[in-house]
C-alpha cells in the first residue's frame, strides 16, 4: 500500500538526508518510493523475537511503547533498520519496525529494546495489551534451547511458556494445546501424579505453533496471507532524527 502524501513526504525527507545514493532529487525519491511500496508482497518474516498486536488497534502501540517520529517504510527497509537499530544522541536511541497488517495482526520488531526485556517479557505485553486489547511476545534461540511465548489480554497475561533449562507455564492450557492425561501414564501412575502437579503444563511448547494459533506465524507468511497497510519505522526518543544510525538500508 502506498502511504498517504504527508507520510510519504516525511519518508522522502529522511531519504534525502541519509541516503548515499546519488542522482535522485526529491521527485526521483518519491517515484522510487511509490514503486517500491506498490511492488511489495507478503513474505516470510523473522521468527527470532517479536511482538504482535491486533491490526485494528495497533495505533495505540506507539504511545504504549514510547515511540515517536514514525515514517512509512517498506518491509525490507524496516527489517534491516531494526537490526542496526542504535545510535547515541547522547543517550541510546533505537529504531523500531512495525510491519504491515498480516492476517489481522501487526508484528513489532525491535532488536535492542526487546533484548533488554528478556528477563521480564510479560511486562511489555501487559502494557501493550492495556492499550491495544491484546498483545503477545515471542522469542526462540535454538542454540541456547531458550523459548518464550506469552499472550496478554487487557493488561493481564492469560497464557505463557518459558524455557531456559527448566520449563515454566503461566495460566492453563488453551484448547489447541496438547495435554497428557492419566491414560498416557497407565504404566507409571506415579509419573502422572508428578505431571499433574502443575495445572499449566502442556506438551505444545513451540513458538511458531503458538503464534499460528494466537495470531500469525511470521515464518508462514506468504503470497496467500491477507495484508493491509504498510510498515512503519519509529524512534524511541522524540526529535532524535532518523540519521546517524550508520548504514541505511535500501528502500
């Protein structure tokens, strides 16, 4: 989707100030931006660490997360920008990418800001869900065998799973989760007693499976995924400017 005129103008301002590509004036950048937005198609997104909020209420996420000075960006630009996301002016300023709406959900990628919450991810989605109604967080690191996924509604985490050496559950299993019953332990009833001690325990622990049931799995986004709108790139400090982040992605 091509951004509104005023939003497109803000993007062109940034491109003129930051791009090292020669030979394009304002009109040239505007034509290129329109072409790039028009050519976008839904495609697989990273599934390492992200947040999800409903497309219908995502606008509230900017204030809830303390984001400012947003500009419309293509998905390629946004994903590259949030990986090289930090500058100092003099305090740390980060870039945060909000995707287009995929199957009713907006995904939020923020490399450094999300990394800073790894030991308390529930607080982020509690705050987001108070503003957006619903919010989720997802993280997986196969090399460290670490997994986090959690869903919050109206400020409260209703279901979650955490694994780093040991497993922890929040809430009770949802209908799509696999839960073992006493019949599965007929040869070892004592093991079932141990299993049943935690009413939150379930066998469905995968991040992508949880995302597919709770919102949308980024790794499964493709040509058939319904898409609306365009992506946004925002800053964690007002007036800090989109320049000074080192390499700037291609539009």
